[in-house]
């Protein structure tokens, strides 16, 4: 199986990289713009049986997730593409500016074989502690987690018809910007452990 492992930063998968994996690695940089460009460029002229994106994420309060948990993203959306008015968020579809479906749902059968929670995620360009905005996003999407690159994976791989998986480890709760309250090292450690187990089982 030819695998491409994608991450926004090397830090998030450093422990796994030290195991000298025998497959392609792509570090895109942080944010949707980098992720969409770099992933599209990598897939042009290369065939992969599976693309795995791995990184940390923030969990929404009420998701039932704990810091350090590793999850697989079943569906993702461009969570802040739209309008924020009067403390309410409207998507591009709600505004009549697109006919694209809001949710990009991963149909990969491998998802059902993973022994980790499957979650709904939104991908955003701006991380904030402004709770009226956070609450508006949560009211609209009712997502479990948020990231800054996940929807790029779903969008590009669906367009290219390439199977994909998105793994995330929870490092913090959405809206909490005090990194002293994050469990980043724990999340990264758990993420890398899950990567080793997953890719080992596929190899």
C-alpha cells in the first residue's frame, strides 16, 4: 500500500518520523491555503492508495472528548466560510452563494475498522477566544472538534478520488488560549502512537 502522511507541522509527527517510515511525508505548513496547495501539488503526478492527515485539534465543550484523546474525522466542513452577523453564523450555502454541500463526509471503509471515536470537525482560518463567535460556530455546526487544515484533506482528496483518513489528537478546548492549560505534549504523544499502530496494521 502506497501511503502519504500529511501534517501541518513536523512537530506534530516528529516521534513517528524518528521511526524512519518507508512512505512519503508531506509537511504543508499551517492553514487551509498551504494545505490545499501543497496537497494538490503532491497528488499531481503521484498515485497513493491512502492519504493520512495527522495533527492536533481543539475540542468543543460538550463533545464528550478529553484532552489527549485521539479521534478520526468522519466529516469536515469549511467552518468559517460565510457570514457572522448579530452573533449568528451563516454558511455560504445558507447565504445562497454556493450549491456545494456543507459537510464533506469520508466514505472510506477503513474508518469503521478504527477503534477510536469518529467525530464531526470544522476547519477554520482564525482561532479565537471570543466566545460569542465560538458559540455561533458551535450552534451552526454542532461539531466535536476544530482544526486549521482538515477540510483541505477532505476537499482535495475527494476531488482527486484518493482514499483518505484524518486523525486528530485533542490538545485543548476551543476558546482556551492559555497554553498552560493545554496538554499538547500528551496529545502529540498519543497521536504518534496511534499513527504507528495504524500504519503498522496497514503495512
